C-alpha cells in the first residue's frame, strides 16, 4: 500500500541521514543515537503522560514511548545540543507544548490538569478545512482537510506539504496519516519544532540559545525563552494579551515537566508582551 511504502522510505531516509551523511553527522549519530532514551526513560515518559492511555482519551494507545524515541532519532540535534541542562530543558519544553496542544485535562482532573497531555490526536470539530488557497507552492487537494492532527496539531496545507516531503509522506493528498500512524505523527511534531520558517526561528534554536533576534524581533519584544516558543506555535491567537488561559496551560505543563527532569524553566515563560509573527 502507498502509506506503508512511504513509511518504509521514511525510515530508510532517516537511517541514511544518520549513518551515511557527512563525517560530522556520522559522529553525532554515533555519539547520541541512544542518548534521548537515556534522558527520558520509558518510566519518566509514562510519569509525564499519566493518563494518555485512559479510556477517556480518544488517542488511547496512539502515542507509545517507542514511537517518540524512534522519531527523535531522525532529528539528531533534538535534545542533543548544549549542556545536559539545556538538553533536558528542550525535551521538557517540547513535551509541554505538545501536551497543551493535545490536553484532555481540566482544573480538577485526577493528578491535576497537567497530567493529561497526549489525550487527543485530532482536532475536535474543526471550523474549516485549513486550506490556504492562495498558497500555490503547496496547493490543497480537493476534498482534503488540513486541520490539526498529531502531537503538535499540525495545521494548514502549507505545513502538511513540507512536513510530508521532509519525513516521507504525501502531506497534501494523505494528511490523515498524521492521525493514523504514531511514528509519522511524532515526526511531524519534531519537524515543526526543528525547522526554521522565516521570519520565525525554530523552536529548537530558541530553547538551545541559538536564537538571534532581528530588529523586527526586538521591536516586537520577542525575547528568548519558552514564551517565544509559544509565539512560534500559536502566537497569532495567544500572544500579546495578558493572562491567556492557553498560554498559562503551556506554562503549567512546562513547570511540571521541568521539575520531573530536575531542571529550571529559564526566563520569559509567557508571551503576553510579545507581538506575534
């Protein structure tokens, strides 16, 4: 079938990148190929996502630990840049952001509102098909919807298209695979996290200290920190306003996860005073 062949190709491409790239990539892959699992064990992963496999969660059994680790190995700089604290903090930040995107928690939920990440794999009752019709580089395919799917809730044709090209599926003709294949789902989230989409920096660069603000960033008060990551992901809806509940949710997840990783969160957690991109 088309989907399985694309998945196989994606895995082949992943291992090709890791082991047959430049000498620098080969060294990095050898050095860090198993380090993600040393920083986040399966026990820690399950303690972070306490309720992801509850019967109440529509994504029950969709986000297994092994799929996350396998996807992460295709992005060797993720969780492998900087000192140990930086590496742990980036992983915690990524998991916190995808938790807010997929949360099933509520204020009085068992174990608290920040124990219910990865409860959903697809946007509930999308208000549109998220087709940016003016984007001719990644044209919408008739009858397809590009609503939120997967851990990062990948949305819009102009994200599905390049994400699919990068990780090995046809994002415009087969967007549904992001909600049907766990490995592809995690890969799309990590692709979004690692990829610069100008004028936005990558979430990765922000969390590892490689973000260099432009004059426009400085004028918009887009300071480095977790709040800027929120701005990259959903700033148009959440940033530039005080005490936004969604932003507070992202922060709550991050604070809990940072504690579990035994690291601090760093500064600038919210984006209340930032203009969106």
